[in-house]
C-alpha cells in the first residue's frame, strides 16, 4: 500500500479456436468458482488457454521504457471483463530477465508485484541485470518477470485528471482548521471521483484486485508455467492472497512481504485508519533517531523537540510555502517517506537540516514538483488513479460524511501525522462513479502449498496484525518476522537471517518447522556520526 499524494487545489491528489485449448487448460480452482461464479471462472480458462497457445513474443524493450537489454518486453492479452472473455480485451505489458543458472538449475519464472495498487513491477528484472547480490541465488533458478497491472503504465493506463494539474503545488493543507476547510476538501474529492469516471469510466468497473489476480493467472499461462511462483510486496501481498484463494492449485511458491490485512472488514476503509495509527508510531521511531543524531542534524536532541520543530516547519510552510511550492501537504508527502522506508531516514533529515541552516533548495527539490518531468508526472497521476480505482472498486465504502468525519477526527487525536491527508486521498471512494464489490474472503483451499510470510513488527504502511491474520487464514504458511524493525518491504533489505530464508524457500522449497524471528537489519547511520 502506498501513500504519496494528497488532495489539493484543482481536485487533484494528491473465438472458436480457443475451445480446443480451453479443454486442455487447468480447471478453475474451487475458490474462483465460489467467489464470482462460473462465468468468470470460464473466462479465465478461455483467456489462459489462448495465452498458453500464443505465449509471449519477447523483443527488446522500447527505448522510452528505460529497460535496457538483455531485459526483454512483450504483452499478454486479457479480457477487460472475465464474464465476457470474447469481448473487449486489453494488453498487459510484461518484461523478463532470463535465469543466470544452467538448464539444470532453472525452475521457471518468478513473477513480481511491488504494491500500490498502482505500482509497476517492470523494474524487477533489473535485479538480475544489475546483479543485485540479495537475489544472486534466486536469479540462477528463475526468470525474473515484471508486469504493469491493468490500468498501469503500458497496460491500458487510466487517468483521473490532467497530470500537470495533478502535480501542481502548493496544495491546500490537508489538516483542516475549520468546517469550511473540510467542505473544500470534500468538494475536491468529489471532483476527483467525477474526473475518474469522465476520463476512465469504461474501465472502472473492472479495476479490481480479483481481476488483476485473474490477469496474473493468464500471465502464468502465457509464460508456459503450469504453476505460479510469485513475490508480492505491500498491496502485492493482497493480490497474492486473492490469487492464492482463487487459484490455490495454481500456486507453486509464494512469498508475501509486508502484508495487507486481508480480512473483508479491513478492505479498504478500516485499513486506512489502521495505517494512520501505525504511521504515527513509526514517525516516532524516526524522530527518536533524529534526536539521537542531533550532533549531525541540529534539529532537536529529544523527540519532543523534533516534534516541535516539525510543527514549526509546517506552520511556516503554511504561511509562506517554501520556495513558493512546498506547503504542509508537500511536506507530509515527503516526510512520510521516512516512516515508510529506513533508506529515507538520512535524506529526509539532511534536507530538513540544510533548510534550517538556510539552504532551502534540497527540501524544495525533494518535496516540490518538477513541472518539466512530464513523463514522471504522467506516471505519478496514473499510479494514483489506479490506487483510487482499485481501492474504490474492491469494496463498499461509507457514503456518510458524518462517519468519515467522526472516525478521522477520533484517529487524528492520537495519530495526527497522516490521518487527514489519508482521509482526503481516499474520500473519492465515498462518491465513486462505478460499482463497488464485496472483497474476496481470503482463505485456504485444497492445493495451496505453504506460503512464506515476511513481516517487520513496526511496519507503518502494512501493520503487523495483517501478517498475523493472513497466517491464520493460509494453513501451512510460515512467518519470518523481523522484530523491532519497520522498513516497508523486508525482502529487499540486507538481513542475512531473512535473506537466507527467502533463498531457501524459493530455491529449495524449504520452510522452517515453525515461525522464525530475526533481529532487525542495521539502522541507518549518518556519515558524520559514523566517523566519530
């Protein structure tokens, strides 16, 4: 799950030949039949049979995609509506880096989703071509496969607003001072929802996690794989959980890292409230760290002092946006990266420290928009459009403003850092212009193999309870817990305890007899402090 934009001004935020193949295709899983009925189950079988027959035409990637050889790209055709498999179709962009091991070592394809919803997985094969040391063993066994989910990037991209308008700054402060402020944000949220319907209405009913899971099964077939090997991070864990429920006997190995709580009652309104509280805790961890290194950053030598300086910075930026473009909304958008990822602890602290010393340029460059980066702005707007479309379509959201107001006011009292920003980002779902589904009841079905769950205890974006919940629902799953850490996306970090468990599972199919707890990865250390 991802939080990188906040609502503000201008309403932005933040045929016949198939039948023979069908008869030989894998049967639909019990979960798929039970969740959405025979029509969608039939549709997946038809699409997967066609994909298995045609495969993927791999070619050098278009230069504009930024994916250098030997990475190759291609497309997989899927139905827009799986209940109508012979109807409208879209093409899903995929890419790959071939396994580095010899033929005897190869085990198939490893498909990746980084999260979002709205994230692109197309950079995943670069872990092979750039020889990422954490993935050396796994890359000998697997082709690394990335893809743009439906609606994302090169896969029939959707949009809700003009991208240049989307990135304009400064936006309104998401923390309301009055009922008038709330009314203004409600108006912006409604305008955004209307924009999604106007610009992308034909796709909105089909922008759901179950449909993306079905796309994933068609990709599996196109790759020539009888069963899926999958790595999902953040929202990618929910996609994996839904896939595992709908297609349990199509799973070979699955790792879910930084886990969304898959309970139906949590998708997605409650998930955002829970996230607000977790962000507050992880923000506190970072403030403690900043205070510990006051000799480097000179922001405050206690967490309380750092908090006061944060409040002062927000107030200053609200009165006079820094560099004319960085107000409270932009500050939250940037500073939230620190509780998200430990890799941002130092950059965010450095930019803040330099600002306090009289140099505002690093903070403006980091937190403000780059209006010249049109490609980046298109990608950012698209990512947010998909995030909104999927979350709004996956579940029925409250339509009562009184409920939104009451719940977020309550949570804001104990978790003010992200609550209102998060509320406005999701409020378009209250007036959504497309159908809203009932979430999949994530659970084990016959054929599902052991799933490896990896989770840190202090994750802000996907709180620890989510991993525990999925562990209960997926029988035979195993957890690898990083105790005392909170960086989002554990499998990408250097922690030998975790890295070895990932390799053992993917390469050898081994899990421990019981859950494993690992000590945390190394805390970031400022260079100035390390030199002392």
